[in-house]
């Protein structure tokens, strides 16, 4: 069976332990042991010298990827458009930050970027000049062979206008260097599970089938999960329906497990939850 859908881990999941009880190699070891083959890092959290990139880090990164047979799946970075209290950042400042991240991602072997821009409302709509910002760096994105993907997650739903605006931008420009990252929290339909963070008990959510027309533009998926039971079921998101659609539609790419459930000050707790999540994914994918 051709394994079009691959399993990885967003190491944001380990945020309660990273730098305390776990280092970068510990994360690689854990991922290898659960059968994950792709990794997402957050630039400002997992690159010690960021926004610079040292030769020492690159050498260690390549060593870890080779030793644990893990490939760079997605590079998370930000353009903080609200960096200054008195003004937004200029187009040139945004461009400089983006291109610097392109260079770093390219050197580390990443091709898919989770590119976050500043937001302007509770639905997480991007800054109004996002088209201008993205268009200004498309030549550099092509040069460094990277695809910028804004993340669509709670409290956004797939029917929100700015999601269709992203698709319209891709079609109008014809670019291959801009796409989407869908976070499965957009499908979260239960907020009554103990230990689950409640943004808004009346929060709207998308239906699984709404992802179908977007799949040609989806380069990576954050397999968000909040609560696993002991029978390897996620209790807040309709995973069976979503995975079935992805398989039926022939989608290819990484499902990056991203734990955002209850934080417990217990070493190994997140690792245990991630392993349960990957057991579930293996059962649903069939490999």
C-alpha cells in the first residue's frame, strides 16, 4: 500500500517538558519510537540562536534527522505585525523577516512553512495587507523552495471569508509557494470533556466534508488532539470522518500530531498521549 498520508509530530506538543526534562534529541527518540517520520519545529522555540542559525545547530540537526530517520515536515514561524505598540511593521520589515526564515528553513531541509501573520479579530483573520506581504516575497519563496501556509484553526471555521480569500489568491497568482495548513481543531465539536480547554462553549465548528474543496491547497495538517481515552479514541474531534475523507480523496502529506490538552506536571505524560494518538492514526490509516 502506498503511504500517501504520513505521520509526524509537532514538537510544540512537548512544550511543558522541552528544556526541562527533554531536549531536542529526546523528542527525536520519542518520535522514532512511536513510528513518526516527520517533525515540525517552531523557529523561536527550538532553534537556540534564532533568528540566527549556527553551523553547530545545522550539523546537530542533520545528525538527528539521519540517526532517527526523521524528515523535516514543517517549519513554524511568525511575522509579528504587532511588534511595536505605536505602529505596524513596514512591508520591508515583514519581507526581511520572511526571507530570513526562508533561508533557515531551506538550510534545515524544510519545504513546508507554517507562516503566521498578525490577526485582527476573534476569528483570527490576518492583517489587512497580507496579500501585499505574501506577494512581495513570492520570488524569494520560489528561490528557497518553500511553501508558505497560514494555519486555519479554532476559532476560525473553513467557511470564513478569509479562507476563500487565500484560495482566490493562489488561483489568481498561480503560485506554488502559498498553500494552507488546516488544524483539525476547526472540526472540534465537543467542549464538555474534562480537562479540555474551552475557548467558547458556543464556538462554531466546521463539518468534515467542508475540507474537500480545500484539499488541493492543503500542504500539511495539524492533527490537533485534546483528549485520548484508553481505547485510543480522541474525544473532541470527529477523527474517523476526517481521516476517511482524506483517504478517499487521495490527499498526500503529513498529519502532525499536536497535543493541546491538559498540561500535567508529570514527566512522560505528553509522550504517553502522543503514543495513544499514533496508535489511533495507525488503525485509521491501516499502516
